[in-house]
C-alpha cells in the first residue's frame, strides 16, 4: 500500500517549471513602445516660406526733380573746379534717366516738364558759389551761366528727350488724358481696349 501511494504521488506530481530570467525593464515599458511607428508622410509638413521680392524704389515727382537738382548741382561744382563743364551735362543726363525710371507713373507729367528748369536752378546756385568773392559778382555769374549753358546744351536736350521717351512707355499719355479731364471738369475716362496694349495705355 505504501509503495502504491509513493508511486501515485510521484505520478501526480507536476514537473517544476524553470523560471526564465525576467527583464527588469519589462514592467516599465509602455505597451505601445514595441509597436512600429508609422513612417512620416511626405507633403504633410509646413510648406517652406516663400522669399519676398524686394520692393522697387519709387520716387514722387518732387523726389525725381530733387534728384536731378542735387546731381546737377554737385556735378556743376565739380566741373567748375576741374574746368570740365561737360561733366555736368553727363551727370544731368544720367540723373534724368534715373528719375524717369524710378518716379511713380502717376507723377510722370510733372517730371517731364522739369529737367531744364531743375538744371538751370542747380547750375545757377553752383555758379554763384564759384564766383563768390570775385569782383563784379553779377557780371561773373551772368558770363559763367552763359558759357556753361552753351557747353551743356546738347546734354540738356539729350536728357530731356530721354525723359520724354521713357515716360511715354511708362504711361505719360494716360497722365495727359487724366490731366485734361481734370482741367475740363470731366470724369476720368477708362482706357479703351485697343489702347491697353499700347505704351501708356495700360
């Protein structure tokens, strides 16, 4: 009987299980840590910032006239000191082109009629400074202005003509029409469809 019991106990005994070594961090891991992360989608990120275009320099009509006066005054002084009056004419022409390209289209009319007067004013101021302190001040200024204008006359015509040509392509005819309507008390006319493709019609 005892032998039978011992055999029964041995049979009914379950084999002991060998515990596997546990990971000390297994309980601390989050359940979603083992899941593979989805690959980032293309095109969902923020779009790169588009660089802004630099604004073009725009002058008012008075600003363009002031540029011509300042450049003409400085070049007239320099030309008188180095005895090269043509330097004033070259600088005047360059200033006219710069002003015609940078003045706002609505102020082209006031600019186109001002270059000769702007140069005369600047040249007169420069001649007065150069003649200051000499005997016969008024006579010296008059002779100096006559000589200067005679030497620079071709450049004056060239600079004024370039201003007119550039202004025509930038909208001078439209400004003339708007000025005429304003003087006559009429409503401003809209640009005709066939004039939109022409210089100054758009």
